[in-house]
């Protein structure tokens, strides 16, 4: 469970296109360690703890699956590739509603 739970209205919006973004545990810890260093914060906290980060990622994957949200693994994707994948999902959704 993340320290800050998702907003409740995320689950009550009518017909949203919610896309889950995920990354590998190692990559997320690396990003978080860099953030802590940049902010001159303590380098060893639950924020970068392997078990805590794995639990957060598992929680996110479960939430995505439970809600039927598409998921994009951004571990090795550029921002442009990720944006393109989201645009394709929007396009597919639009096409499905037009033909329905």
C-alpha cells in the first residue's frame, strides 16, 4: 500500500480512460535514490526499501487489474513512446465507441 492512497474519485468517474504506468522495482528504487540525493534527504528509508517498493508495485498492479485498466510498463520506454502508446489506447477507445 502506498503512503498516499489513490484519490477516491479515481474510482467514481464515469467512463474514464485510466492507464496504469508501471516500472521495474530496481528502476523505481534508482529513481527514488536519485531524488533523495538531489533533495539532500536520508538515503535509506522505506521510500527506497526493496520490500516496501515491491509491495507498492504489487498494490498498483492489483488495482490496475481489479479495475480493468490498461497497463504500460515504462521501464525501458521513452516519454515519447509512452505518450504514443497512450494515444493509441485513446484512438482504440474512440474507434470502439464510434462503431458501437
